[in-house]
């Protein structure tokens, strides 16, 4: 398996752990599923344990949970107003899932769930589905005013509405592509630079001396990846809030 | 006349007796100030109104804008192709979808950069969300 060591894509391979086929569909429990379960267990376990004591004066762990709560709460209130707080459970779950998945993906040999577009796309579809269902349930066909900007001359309206609809549909796509691309690109770069260290060291003393450079790069990139993991979870949650705002107030 | 726009000693105020050229200058001056004021609000919108832009690095910004644009084109083409398949109008759905998708991609990029109005807000600039 020497070739696998320098193959930066190998880390994204999905392989079944418990093969399972139901009605012609492959529903095996894969390494991706395993890490999704790990993510959820970690996130909910941490929140449960840290808030179990419910101290008035929070300890260290409890204040981390409270910070996460207030962070997401403020974000949602800013973007979607007080009414938006009814979506707090959704936004908070999404934020925690993406954040924890990104973070545990940084460990060597761990699988990054969010580096697969099908996972991020499913999350984005969930968001946009919520926006559509809630928007139509609350405003009826008034929700369609979202696609009709004010002050557009009548003869331009079909064109503008078509463009607005495409723009709306492209939102889940760009939301998912952004998260997935950031994770994929970051992990590949990290792997490539780490691979340089290994292959350079094979060239004797000069190689070992030279491999300090990619090693330093890999260390710097790891720090950057940590930042990106936080930032992308934040961006995902902020955009979710903005889209929910459209469902709450389609015509401002 | 010592002061062109102030009271001119006759008990009257305003522009009543001024030559027409001065009025036009005043009007232009006022419009220029209005334009500057609205430009200033726009600029703060663009650079400070958006928390996301504040936090994003240059690399993140580039990835964000390109993903917005590509998503617009991809969705436009996808919808056009889908309509073609349903209605059998190939290749017209694809062509129109590509062009509309291109427009939607540009719109996405402008929206993402805070240079144009948000969804459903018409000509109004984005409200700062603080």
C-alpha cells in the first residue's frame, strides 16, 4: 500500500463497515456513517454533560456551551429578528454538527464527513426546504413576492423573475459547494504537504534537511484549517439565518 | 450680495432673486452632496455591514464569490436541461437556461458582495444588520 501514502484523495474514500442491502439499495453502515454518529454523540454528549449541573455560576465547560448558545442566538436574532428564534433548534443543530464534523476531521486518520458534497448538499436542502415549507405555510402565495422586485417595468418582469428564481435555487448549491470545497481543498493541501515530508526524507541527509520546509508549511496549514473549520461552520449558520429571514419576511 | 444663499438684506430669504445660473449651481451642489451621502452609506454597507465579509480571509472571499457564480450557472443549465427533457424542446431550454443562469450568477456575486439589493427588497440598498 505504498501508493496510498502519497495519494491525497485516498482519505475521502468511503468503505462499508457493516455491509447492508435492503430492497436493492446499498444502505451499508460506512465510515462516513460512523463519523456522523461520532459527531452527533460528541456534540450532544458534550452539551448534555456540560449543562447537567446547571450551575448558576457556570464552570468552564458549561460556559463553553453557554457561549455556543449565545453565539448562535445572537446570530439568528441579528439576521432574522426575534421571530427567527423559533428556528433556533434547527440552526444550532446545524452549526454544532458542521463545527464538530469539521473539527474531528482534522485529526489524522479521521474521516471528514463535510468533505463529501452529498452530505453538505443534504444539509443545504434541509435548510432551503424549511424556508420553502415555512414560507408557503405562513404567507401562502404571498411568499412568491420574494421573486418580484419592486419597481421593475412590466416588460422586463418575466426575465427578472426567471433570474431571481434561478438565483434562489442556486442558493443551496452554493451553500453546499462552499463548505464541501473548503474542506476538500484544505485536506488535500494538508495531505500533499505532509506527503512531501515523507518523500523528501527518502533522499538522504539533504532531503531530510529540505523536508523541514514542507513540515513547517503543514504546521501552518493545520492552524489555517482549524480557522477554516470554525469559519465555515459560522458561514453555514449565518447563511441559514439569512435564508430563514426571507421565509419570515418575504417582502421587506 | 455678500452671501449668495443667505438673506440678502431685503428681508427676503431663499433664492427668489438670484440669477438662474446660481440656482443651477445650488441644485447641482445639493445633488452632489446627496450622491456622496448615499455612496457613503453604501460603502459602509459593503465593508462593515456584513459580518461574514469582516471575518473572511481573501482566500475565503474568492472561494465564496466563485462558488456563488458557478452555482448560478450550474442551476441555470440544470433547469434548462430538465425543461428540455420534460418538454422535448432541446436544445432551446439549455441555451436559454445557460444565459439566464449566467445572469443569476452575476446577481449572486453582486448580492454576496453587498453591491445590490437583497431578495424582495427592490431598489433599496441592504439594511445594515448590527
